[in-house]
C-alpha cells in the first residue's frame, strides 16, 4: 500500500474497506498475522483504548494497514495524543519507539506519514495549527518538524537544537495567531517564534525538563509552563515576565505530568506526583482535588475533562479508570483492560462519553 499524506483522503474506498476488508484485518490481527508496527512485548495490551460509553466498555484501537501487511499498535507505548480542533475524527499519537501515527476515522485505523524519519523513534509532542488543518508540528530529538501540506512532506528544520543532549519535548501553537509557536526543551528552555518557526527567541529558562505548555483559551498572552521537578511558571504578557505557581502544602505537586483546561480556561487541572490539583486562576494558585486514593499513593500521569463542563473529570491508573460528574467530590471506578500506565487521555469535546486513552509501560 502507498500512504496518502493528507488526513482528509483515505487510500481505500471507505464503504468497501469498512464492509469487506476491515473484518478480515481484525481476524488476522487477532490471529497474530501480519507484521507489527511496534516491537513485540510480553502482552499486547498497549496502544490506544477507546470507549463510547464513558468507560463501561473499552475496545483496543490498533489496526495499522501497511505496505508489508497488517500491523498493530497493540504493543506500542503511547506517549502523547492530540485531536484536531476542527475535526474530532482526526487523531494524532506519538509513541516511545514507533514514531508518529495519525487516524482520520476516529481510531478505526492508523497510518504513518511518508517521512521515514517520523516513522520510528520517540515522539514526545504533536500540535496542529488550530486554523489550518494541514499545518502540523512534531517534536523529535533536537528537531521540530513542520508540515504545511497535510503530512505529504515535512520540513525538518522548523527548529534545530545544536546543544548536545538537549531535545525538543513540547510544542504549543497560539490559537489567536498561529504564527506564534512555543517549544519546551529538555534543559528547561522555553523558545518562542513569531513567524511559524523561522526564527526563535528564548523567553524562559528553569533548568528542568519542560513537561507541558498551556495557552489560555481566552487570552493567548497568558501561558502556563510545567516541569518535571520545579512546578509551574505563568506569564501574562507573552513571556516577557514570569511568576511561579503557589503549590505549598501539596508534597509532590512540583512534579507535573499533564495540564488540561476548560474551554474558557477558567478551570485548569494538573496531573502531578501529588495527585490531581485544580486552579481557577490559570495556574497562579492551586488546590487539591480529593481522590479515592491518598495523595501520592498512585501514579497519575494523565487527566481528561469535558471542556464545556469542567465538573466532568476522568483519570486512569494502571488497570483502573475513574470518573466524576461533580468536580471530584465523588468518583466512580471501573476496570481498564491494560496493565500499562495511562499516559494520555482525550475526551471528545462534543460528546463526553467518548474517550481515548494512550497507555505505555513505565520507562526504566
């Protein structure tokens, strides 16, 4: 098979594929046929898990048709997931070993881009232009890749880090002016571009790995940056000045894994080593969210939210899924069909019962 670069074009006739070919693919995958898109693991409980009923029933979203046969994401370690803000059926994932993949059918099948450099290796961050579906940024190693033609081709020099052992680990794109792009580096630098990645300036250095960059949905001059050990920093003027978040009384909260926000940014939730914490001041002040488990007892590295109703929350740990409809006052639990650690959660913004969870073995 030849990959088609644009995610709006599928290489198969959709009706024929769904009715005739897909059942055969599923049969072959279950039988262990075909070549794997990921290295073999002890258990094929990795990749993407999907539910359409808020966690009552889960299915594995793993089919990867390739030129060599039928691959699977079931053994892959998912590090990051994104949903196209203009089309909820278009999903992007970055893996620990198997590069970058995307789906244009809500996870029924997955493809890799033509660029071979992005079909293997560690992909920690992906972001798309919120106003142009064909512009996507992908972080890999010391480089930031950029496509402007729906993944038919990629520039590999949107950013190149020349310092040894420093890599691009996070990328964010301004919704108000998509020419403004932010990246976080493994050494704690935050770089900002005002021209879509042609030139860059350093706006922050925290001497710690950047774990997330969140741009306020109401005022894009407000940006929240999280780190692996030193908490969070907030700017209200596009990076000219910064202030540290207040995290006293929450041991472990300075280790931040994931940041999410409501549609208007009035609520921000962080997944930390302490547990889940919430801010109604876009990161200036935080409070703990009461969970079923004690602070620090379980490893929570991903959190999900109904962006239109921030009282609807989801998180997951190894083999267990949690959901709340009252902002965390009470929680319901269910079984998650994977013994891997959930690393990313996506919630369909138009239907909060549809969720995707990306899982990975814990890094050694």
